[in-house]
C-alpha cells in the first residue's frame, strides 16, 4: 500500500459549460455494430446498423452519419447492448428500443421497437447496463433488476427462463455498478465486493471452474474498484490499483502476454496505478493515473488504434498526453460461437467531436463511409461553434478539485431539484441522485483514483465539470 502522506497530484483540467455555452458530447457508447451518443443539451444521437431498430429513429434504415433520436432534450444516460439500447431521462424514467425477440427491452412484449418506449411507469431507476440480449438496472434504493435472454442464467434469478419485463435479482439493496459481457455478468456492491454469474464455459466468472452460475456468487474476499465484462472474459481493478483478468484468451484479450485461458484472476503486469478499465468483444482498454491510454487483444479491424491490425497480447500504450475523457469498446454481438463488435469510440477533453477507430463495414463509425479506420479519427460528429444551449449555471460551485474523496456542491438561488450524474472514464455511470439543498456533499472515496465527469441539470440549466479524484 502507498503511504498516506504521499499524494499523486494530477494537472487539473476543467470542462465547464458557461452561459450560452457550446454544446458538448457527454457520453458515447458502442453497440455490436452501431453507436449511440448523448449531448450535454440532453439530446440523443445514433448511427450504424439498424436492422432491429437499435438506432431508435423510428425506422430500420442503416445510417452512416449521426442522426438525432426523436426531439426530446431531457435524456440523462445511455447504454448500448449488442442490438438494443437502454436510456434514462432526467426524471429517472427508463426507456428502451431495438431488438426484442427474447424480451431484452423489458416492455412485456417480444416485438422490436424502432423508437424509445418507456419501461413501466416508475421514476426510480438509477444505473443501467446492457449486454448481447440482456438488460440490467439498479434502482435508487440499491436493488438490482434484470430481464431478457437467460439461457445460461445470466439474469441471476436462479432460473433459465427468459424474462420480457424487469425482475428483481435477490433481496439485497447494496448494488453499485453492473458490467455485462456477452453472456455473463459482473457487479460491485457498496462494500467493493465483486459478484459474478451466468455463462462460464471459458472461466470468465473467475471462480476456478467452468460451471455456469444461475445467481450472483461472491468471487473472493478482495476489494475491487472497477470492472469490465468482455465477450467471454473479464477485466477488473483491485483497490490497490492493480489490473487483473480471466476467461477466454484466444486473441490476447487478457493482456497477460500469452493466449492461455485463465479460470481465475491473473494480474496483468506489475503496475499499480491503473484507474479505469473497459472490455469489448475481444479486446480491452485501460487508463493509468498518468492519463496514458493502453489497449490489448484482438485488432483485426484496427479497433485498438495502433495504426495497424496486429493482435496485442499485452497492454500497449497507444496514446499519451492527449487528455482523454472516456473510452468505449464495442459490445459483444453474439452469433453462433463467435463474438463480434469490432469498433471503438472515445471522447477527448474538448468533447466537441467523437473519436472513432476500427470496423466500419456497416457505418458504425459514423464517418459517412464504410472504410475501416486503424487510428482514432477525431473528426466525427463535430459540433458547430454556434450550436449553443441555454445555461445559467454560473452560480454553481464544485470543490475541491482535485479531491481526496469528498466533493462539495453549492447552488445559489436553488428553486428546483437538480439531477446529478457522475461518469467514469470508461463511460460508466458511477453515481446518480438528486440535490435539493443549497449545499450538498458527495463522497467519492470508495471509487478508483482518476478522472470523473460530473453533470448537473434541471429544466433551467446544464453544467458539466471534470474533476480529479486523487
């Protein structure tokens, strides 16, 4: 453990949207063969393959450039599965669209939806996650819910029965973060314990077996601070900032320098300053505390942004000193015994465009063509300097920044409740709530050291600020 009197100071970079501020991209997520993104003005956008309506634009026409999803301006969060999407609005209502043959939308039907439909009528949804054909959500009371495909027990309800509406997983009320792979699931509780369930043919659950689990089991007695579910593998960061992986490794996606499958957590290298990790279909990305971005695994379409298509069996630094905001590798798209999802998107600090790399055969990069890209192209979906939105958030103060855990938020002349959402660098929503007082405190001390994006919004304003947890 590092001595408590040794502090790692990181250069403070702020992204603040001032009065009449320019709209920015807040979040971008890759589905199997499509992409969705959220702007700071509360609008949603999508592009790529659309055979099942996964773009949410009211039809099933594939799009090679970003197109807006409806006209609503109160979207708060977005996630993409293999062929469907989930989203939250600012009132904490839950919405879904896309592929629904096995109930992954949760609207009690098995019919595809080409536009967002509300799931139930409750307004207490907090966190959302989507996999190949499953959906997961955590409510504001900390309860865990799941629906969709369940052939391998990936819903965690102790059955193998598909569900086309949300069902509660267990009785606990201390769930914090969910990350789903192709057919397995990882989750963290408030005490930083790691729980796993679902498909385990390649040891992707990490319990030293290849037996499927129909309900959440605690992996070990370690504390974990970030997780990523890949196609048939898993990656995670312990609370000592070391990086670990397990499961299928035929394409080097475990990052351990070989292609040997592991049925239990194996440390990746010897560094102890990892701050976030993300898993795609057969490849991964991670940030270290010096803001360097690393990638490894399958690279057949250039999705690692190394400038070539060479597989990487160990983490390779692909970008330094570029001030990345977040990274999103493509979700697994299950097809027979293979996992597809071969592109990556990212945001930089200025967030006025989206960076893309990898496969583009169906327009999933949004470049207007079908040509693959082997290094990040950051000229996609550029926001015009005149594309502004109303923002009266100058009276909001978020401090200290950097912080050792506690974030203070003051809001002058507050008349209406303010929704707060905090995202990690891999695009996971790690905190969600509502501020009702002039002065509030948010405790981030249980999260990994690194960079976070705080979004505050109500009907009158939007404010986005980047904070450093050290």
